[in-house]
């Protein structure tokens, strides 16, 4: 059953201040008004007649205020309403945060990228959200505001369970901050989907590695293999060890990593894939990550059309 | 709610619910039936239109988000009976078959070529770039080969092939 437009109330605030004031008044106790950003997720629910919310606060008019991508000496701040098109077209993002640029190119098709926002992707909290492992692997910080003030939290603390967020209904995510990685950091991003383009991922992976002869620091994150996009902490711990030499050619290390990643994830069967395939693909991605990251520094997007 | 926007250079003012989909407003209120509903979930691109210079899925856009926007649909591509080079090419080289995806594909291609020209000038986009630009448009007839051929022929502006 299709959703019925006349049953849905929408309020369109003119600016951030107005939006926050409205939210703190209406959403102080419970989520009465759901935030509508680029509508690429909520409109799908609406079209399928599955939209649970009948009151929406449309923050698309706030785009001018919240879509800036600003670089500073320490890193970048991306406005929450920046679209994936804006992110993938930003030269600085491509240069310093290639995983995020790659993820932005793989979110849906051009039509979705033109409308989908990074803040929306974060707040929608789909375990399959393409940009989320990239943000997790970069240790991104979220700037969250309500009408009384703001707070900053690491994105790793934002997801508490399936669609369970560290975010009050009166708050809005206003921007995402990422610090520059150390010079020489290798970046890795890979999406496994049914089709080369426009497919929701079966598994999506992002990682970074620092170090020349041994691994100094490593991050590896996966999406679609648990209730939230997640960091593979056990795998990271296993790999951060002076005895692991770079480049990795030691089969026992690779096999160990493949084993360890299974402890980090809890994949399930669903319409897009199966538990066993996701397990298999995650292990394959770990091996690909370890054996390809030391090639000349560039991103590896094998699924691009 | 009152919505004002410009579609194909004509100004409109509608009184509709804010959650009305842009696709429905175009088809039902303005009678512009070029944009089609395929999947209703942002996968197929049959409902593609251009909003403020960007191609979007009109089935996923509540009209309250296009207040004062400038919109172009497939009806606004040609000038009267005169087709654009791209449209000509699609008709000549079999890029349009059943036709459901065609309006969306034409708009996505046109939007891509316009942006490409702005960014890269006279350089001709390659197959990979064209494929990426059309990733959001599904076609179940052509197997895409004829579509990419039509786009490439349009880029070269190849004259009509001789018929036997």
C-alpha cells in the first residue's frame, strides 16, 4: 500500500536556529517529528507505505547553511547537508580522504547522489550505508546541536544497536569532522554488491594503514555484517603488532586475520545476501585489504563500472 | 500548501499536500507524463527529471523540497518538433525501444553532458564515464549497448547511416 500524501504534515523551517528551536519544543520528550533531509530513504519508505512518521521536519531548506566542506590545518569539516555529489567532487576529499570520495561515488546512482546527504546517511543508520565504514575508519567526529548548545562525539560512539543512536530527538547532526591522516597512510575502500552500480551493498569495507615496515596503526571497518556499521576491533588489535612485517606476504598472518575478523562480525541472512556469503566475502575483503594496500597509494574500487 | 516552481520555463503555482511526490505533481497536476514511475524506490531512474541543474528521482522528492525550483522534464528537451541531437541519436541507433526508461535516460545523459562540458570543455567522455553517469537508470530492453552507442554517436554527431 502506497503512502498517502495528505496524511503527512511537513514543517519547513527557514534556518538552523528555527529548526532547533522547533525540535526542542516538539521533540523534547519523544520523537514526534522525524527529520527529513534529502528524502532518499524516507521517501522510499513512504512510497512503500511503510513510513511510520506522520510529522516530518523538512531540513532541505537548511542546505545553504549546512552544505559547506571546509578544510583547516588539522582536517576537514563537512556540513551534514552536503550531498554525495558535492563530496565526491571536492578535490580535497579526493586527495586526503579517498575512501569517503569512493564511498560517495558508490551510493546509489547519480540521482541519489545529487539528493542524498552525508548527515542523512549517518542518521538513517542503515548497517549497509556506504559512507559509514569510511567515516568509521577515519575516526570521524560528529558535531551535534540542539537549541541549548552543541556536543562532539566520535562516530564510533554514535551507533549503539540496530538504528539505536546516541542522538536525542531534539538534536540535529550539523557536521562531520575528520582529521588528516599521517603522511603515507594507505586507504582502502571496497564495496561488494550484486551489480556494478546502483546496488545496496552485501558487504562494504573501508580501512587505513600507517607504517612502513610494520603496522603502526590500522583501522578496518565493515558494513552490512551486523546491526550497525562496525569497526573490526579484534582484527585491528591482531594486526597492530611489531612482528607483522610490511608488505604482508606471510600466509599465516593473512589466515590469522581471516579467522580474527569472524569474531568481530555477526552477519545475517536477508534479501540481499546470506550469512555464509557475507562471512566469506568479509574474509576475502580482509585478505584483499592486507595484500593490496601496499601497492602505490591509491584507492581500490573494483566495483566501479 | 502553495508550491511555486518553474517547469520547462513555465511558471506554475499549485496547491497540494507538501508530501505529494514531484512525480505525481508533474504527471497529475501538470499533465507532463514524460517522467514514468518504475520502481518507486530510487533504483530505476525512470522518473528522472532535472531540478536546479541536477538530475534527481522525482518519485523520491516531496514537492515541499522544490519550492521555487527550476525543473526540466523530457518535454522541455526538444523545441517543438525539433529533437535534440541526443534524441535524434536515440531514435536512429535503437537507444529507445519500449520507451519507459527513455525520458529518464535522455535527461540523465543530457545533464551529464552539460556538466561535463562545463568542467572539461571539449574533451569527449569515455565509455566508463558514460556508464557511471547512467548507473542510476535501468533499461530492460536494450542491454544498454544501444544506449551507449546512441550517446557516443550523438557525441560524434554521426550522420544517419544509409538504409538498404
